[in-house]
């Protein structure tokens, strides 16, 4: 019961109520060492950025599962504590807990932030070995990781494996291309994205505008800016 309650408060964004429920569970003698209760608590604290509390609870769980480890990894990554996220992932592997698509996606974000190509490649190998090579979340994080590490050709190889890239995937490859000085290819991919009826968002267009500015393509820049206005994104703070 308490695992469902913790999950509900987490989804509602209610930290105080969640902490009260945690206190009540302790009073009632509910064992946090239970993996379902412990995982729900770790997930709750991680989502609120309370990684210290999440780590303390995780330490009390006897048999940790992928949900618990992934929640910790996500919590650390969101706080830009990427080294800690990587340490949790190593502990998970050492305890022979199998990662899922969301785990791989999250730890690859940490590797990208650290520009840790070595571990990024090792995790890429694990993704293939685990059968998640075609999973959208991990593959999107994988191409982003390679881009951040300056290996844009590897990003393009990953991107070509997508049968139907979504908005997030298109945005990731376009941003990566611009960051790595491949502005012309970025603009070509943006045109292809539009032709495939994938609408850009407030993260796609700034990268495209930067590409136009770098190439001194004034007319193209004006066309992109009209798209910004068309989608109502000119009011977004990112612009």
C-alpha cells in the first residue's frame, strides 16, 4: 500500500505529504528494506532532488531492483552529479541487476555531461548485448552522448538506425551537428525533418538559427524565424 502512496505523492509533486507518509510508515513498522517500498521512496526523493535521502533509503533495501537503481541514477543526473550517477550504475552491474532502456538512457546522459567517451562506448556495448539496440530512449541518449564527446560521425551512425525518428531524436542530431561545426548537414536534416511532418520545438529551432547565423544565410534565417512565429515559439524564453 505504501509503495502506491509514495508513488502518488511523487507524481503529484507533493514532497511534504510524501515525507509525512514516510514518517507514518516508520511508525507503523513498515519495512523500508522491502524492495517495493524502498524503490518507491527512492524514486520519490530522487524526483524532488533529495539525493541524500534517496541514497540513505537505498542503503536499507536488501535486494535492490532496476527501478531503485534507475531512480538513483536519474536523481543524480538531474542534479548534475554525474560521477555519482556513474558510480550507482557500476554498483548495479556489480550486483548483477539488469538495466532497462530507461536506465541506459539516463546513464548515457551522465556520460555525455562528463564527456566520458570510454564509459559511453562500454555502455553502448552493453546496450547491444542486452538487446536494447533499437530502443528509442537509449538510442537517442547514445547519439547525444557521442555528439557531446565530439564524435558526431558516431552520432550519425546511430541516427541512421532509426526507422522513424521522433521530434526528440531529430532535435538531438540537429543540435549535435551544430555543436560540432556541421551546420550545412544540420540544416539539411532540419529540412528533412519538416518534410517528414515532424514539427520542430523550442529546442530544435535555436540550433537551426545558430546554423544559419554561422553560415551567414540571412534568407534562410528569415524563413526559420517565420517558422518560430508560426508555431508560437517566439514567446518562449529560450529565444
